[in-house]
C-alpha cells in the first residue's frame, strides 16, 4: 500500500504569481494645483504643497516599477497611494468637464496582454489598476517564501489570502466603474477579478493542505481540505472558459488550472479511499479510486500543452498510487467481500472544508483617517453636505427620542407592577431599595452592631488611661507637699519659702475639675453602653449577611385549588424575557442609526453631481426608511406586550397574595431604617467619646508636665535652702544668714528652669506619650520655636510649673439627648487646640476661658505610655 504522505505533496508546490500592470507617466501635480488656485486660492494651494508633492512622488515611484524595490515596500506604496486616491476622488473631480480637472488622463496596459491598454479621464481606472497591482504584489510575495517548511507554507498562505482580498475588493468596489466606457481592459473586469480571487484562494488552501499532510493528519481531514483546493481551482477554471476571459489568457494558464483541479480532486479521492479501507467499505473505495483515476486521465487528455513538469510528475505519482490501491482493493473484494461496486454517478459529493477566505481589505484601505488634502472641501459641497447632515440629524434625533420614550415607558410600567422584583422574591432573591442597601453596606463596612463592643472597650481603656494619668499627677503634688511640710516642721521659722499648697492651688483646682469631668464622662459612657444593650435586638438585623436574607420571602400558597402557580409564573417570566428582547433590539436599532450616519458620506456624490441637490438628498435619505419602520414595529409590539404583562401580573398577584408580601417588605424596610438610624446615633456618640478622651489626655498630660517641672524646681530650691539653714544654725556665715532671710522664692509666674538646664539625677524621667512621640526639636527650632498655625499658644510659654489665670479642665462629653450639656461655660476660642466640643450640643471650652490669654500652654512635650495610638479620623476602626 502506498505511503499516504508521499502521494503528491512533494511535487505540487509550483504556483502562479500575477505580474503588475504597466502604466504611462502622468502629471498630477500641476493640474491639481491649478484647480486649487482657481477654485480656492493661491494660499490654499501653498498649504497643500506638501500633499501635492507627496502624491506626485508616489505616482512617479509606481510608474518606475523598479525591480530593485522590495516587494513589502511596493505593497505599502500601493496601499498608501490608493488611500491618497480616495482622498483625491472626494475633492478633485477628474473628468472631461470644463469645470473639473480635465487635463489628466490615466493610461494602463493589460497585465495579460500588454499590447492592450485603456485610457480614461477619471480616477476609477487608476484605483482599479492600483488594486490589481496590490493583489499581484501579494501573490509575488507568496512565492518568495520557502514552501518546503511548515512556517514558509503558513506565510505563503497568508500572502495568497491577502492577494485574494485585494482582487475581491477590486471586484466589489472598482471593477464595475473602471469598465464603463469604450476604453477598458479585461484584467480589471469583474469576471477577471473574481477568477483571480478564486485562484489565490486555491493556492492558499493548497499551502494549508501541504501543512496538513506534514502534520500527519487523518486521511478524512486531508481529503476534505484537498477537495476544497480542487473546488477553488474548478471555479477559477470555469471563469476562464467563459467570456470575456475565454481567449484572454495563455494556454499555459488553462493547462495549469485544469491539471491542478483534477490533481486535487484525485488526491481527495485517494485520501477518502484510505479512510474507506479502514472502515472495510471496499465497494465505495473501489468506486472512489476509479473516479480519481478517471479525472486524471481526462485532464491529461483534454488540457492544453505547456503545463509545468512538476505538475505532470505529481499526477503520474498519484496515478501510480491510485492504481496500486485499486488493484489491491479489487483483489480483496473478489476474494473476501464480494460487494457490488456502485457506479460513479451514484456517489455522494466528496466532503470539503474551506480553511481560508479572502482578507477583508476595508480596514487596510480605509482612508477615513487619511490626512492628505483634509483641509480642502468645496464650499458648495460643504453647504449641501451641511443641509443633508441636518436632515439626517433630525431623523436620528426623532427616532432616538422614540426609542428613549419606549424604554422609559417599559421601566415605569414594570416599576408600577413591582416587576421583576416580585419574581426575584419568589425565587429567593429579594432586593432592598438602592438607597437603603447603600446605608446598610456602609454600616457593615464600619463594623456593624457586632463591632460596637470593641469600640466600647476602647472607651473604657481610654477612660482608665486618663484616670491613671490624673492619679499620677496628684501623687506628684502630694509627695512634694509632704516633703515641704516635713522640712517646715524640722526647721520651723527658718524655713521661709512659701508653702506648696499656696503655689499649687490652681493646679489642684484643675485636677479636681478633670476628675469631675472624668466622672461625668463615665456616666455618659454608661448611658451609651445601656443604649447599645437596649438597642442590640433592633440593630442585630444589620449583621445579617447578605442583608437580603432578612427580608420576607414570597412563597407559594399553602392551599391551591388548580395548582397552576408554576404556569402563571412561567408565562409571566416568558413575557418579561420578550420585553427584555425588545429593549435589546431598541438598543441595537439606535446603534444601527448612529452607525448608518457615521458611514453616510455623500460628499463624493455631491462633488460630482450635476443634478439637483434636493433630488440627491431625497434619494439618499430613503436608506433610513427601513430602520425607522423597524423602530415603529418595535414600539407597537412593546405596547401590546405591556398590556399582556399587566393582565398576567394581576393573575400572579392574586395567586401569590402580593399585597401581604409588600406590606411585610415595607415593615422590614422600616425596621432596617430604624436600626441604621440607631446605629449611626450610637456610633456618633462613641466617636465623640473617643475624641473627648484623647483631647482630655492631652490636657492632663500638659498639667502633669507642669507639675513635674514645678516639683523639680522645688526640689532644687529645697536643697539650696537646706544648705543655707544649716549654715545659719552652725553660725558659719552671718552674712549668708542675712542673705538667707531675704531669699527670693519662686512664684507661680516666674520661670525657674530653662530648656537647657538638666534634671537632677534623682528626679524621675518623664514617661513617653501614649499616642504620639514627637521628634526632638532641631537646633534651629530650639532657638526659634515656630508659632503653630492652629494653636493659641504664645511665642514664649510660661514657666513649666506656672499657672495661667483660672482655667477649668475639659468637661465630660455628652451625645445629644443622653447627656446634659455643661452649664456656665463660655464658647471655646476658635483656634484653641483643645477647644472642640466633646459631643454634639456641647458648647463649653475644655478649659475655663475667663481670663485666659492665647498661648497660655505649650503643647506637652511628652505623655505617659499607653498601648493606644492617637485618635485621628476613625483611628479606632480596625
């Protein structure tokens, strides 16, 4: 049995390429420039100088057709020149008319009979010739690849597909116009362009077939692809046998195409017979082999002479394989199967499968983005085009309004019938109103009711930290007072410095007020906690995820007389789907309208039209009639469908008791709204409480720092005074004793230590802040401290232990109704750092504003350690 991979593929790789058409030199620069000067202005001609030169250079390059030019660059040149011609066509009317560009004549020779030529005073012949040459160049590029490799055959196939696309574009867009008149050539006719398209597709499919053989595909697949190759060649052969191509091509063309058609039909028979042999369908195998042998025999007899030797060798090789397999199959049938061989006329056509199609050249040759001559639009054409555009816009606007009204009518009607929400509810997919769903989502993102306990714990922790800071500050003052009292008792009248209680009275008053505020704040915290406990049952619905699971469900009635609920629901769903389909059709119709307008370019027709513009407009505007009719039919169908849906929905509502379901939903919505409102109220109170405690901690820390500085200064004075008293008692220095009697003790308004003085070794180190660690000031900042923009502090702070005029601590916070506002308090200074109200409704300053000057306190340099970070815009949210 012959090897299926070696039947004919090794010798069938000879293919055809098309030669380019030749042209005669023509000057485009001068006639086009003269037309611009005459119809526009010299200045406009100067502005278009580069475009005119570029067009002239491209035409000259095409005329030369030098073999030195690479094929890809030649292809690009042809594509660019064709797009330039499209731009020229819409702006320069080339014709014998005296008002047109009438001194340009394009002349092109026939590619297959060079002595034949055509000359026309219009751009259609030029465009058709360029498209022909573009297809020819693509075919030549296809022959440059090494088709002995898989990749080479793939690239060659792509080039032949592009060539087929160019010839198809020529047939559909330019061939008819170029064939009008007495001076034409056959090569750019519709028939020739169609034949060349089929030929290029045949060669592209042949490359695919060769790759299929190389990959070792099954005989059935190879047979289908081979048969399609033969069909393409047969179509090309049929075109060559009818006018005007009958006697136009050389006999070698006919021989090549005819033998290729027979070769690939026989190849398909051979491959198909291999599959039949595997299925033991010997009778049909014999018939297919005979049919293939007959096709090869007839082709060799009937085809003209001059075919390439490679094709003849491939035919002979395939014929040997067919005869060998036929002989074997007939022997097996005579000895084993004894099946009747059907006649060839009774066989079904061989299956075929096309793997290639012409390349769509619309995008490749699209000149809509061509910038050449873009600024040149005739006035008459521009005005006429504007009138036509207004007519089109009016149609688009009217129809778009109808479509929009139809969609709005459908939306409102469904909303009134509570559709499709009631259907979704029946399927367990209830939905919340959009605004309410967004509110619930915001609550759940912020932690929901389940997260309130954590925030309450933050309040407790901050209250404890503030209380500990207050106790530590009081202990500092108590310890210093105890030491002062001890020495006063020891030395009696010699201990002449002021008592601690005199100097710390204001500090003690402030600490007492802090303690009172903390106590009242604890009461407010308690109210919040009670509110959370009391409202948790209400708010717990907000922790349901998804929230739609909390909504009531719509279920079938428990008792049913006719059990037609499913039919009612199914009919309503079907109608809703039909309504949705109509809506999608309206969207498509609107897009179609816009697309039609976008593609509706009548400028070339306006520029060449000699009749009435109005007649042209009426003719062109009729293209929108069919889509307007479709819109009208769509809206009528929707109107009838909505009436039908209304009747179905009434039956649905009666069957499933929709009224009770809607009442349950409204009740649930109100419950969720109340839960959201309560959660927001509690959340706001907690946030204000957190802000209050952080602000209060700053205030206590500031006072503690002043107390620490006061204690340290008093300690230094204590040691100095002890030394003076001991010298007096020992009688060592009368003068020292005299000076000691007039010793100047510090007051609450005199600084005793600068920032450069060091603390004594036995003084406890200040603790680090619990919520922030300010960086150490630079040397410049120590010498020139900046004035804070948002602080009321002065350029020079008071002594560390000195007190400003009467200044109370911050009041406890309260949050609306649960917390009464502080009485007798003044509004806080606008720029005071701690002057923000603790809770909404609180109108007092954290410190007593009476007698206080801006800048009384510097920002505390440090605070006590704490595990909590600073409160900054939602800081407690984890």
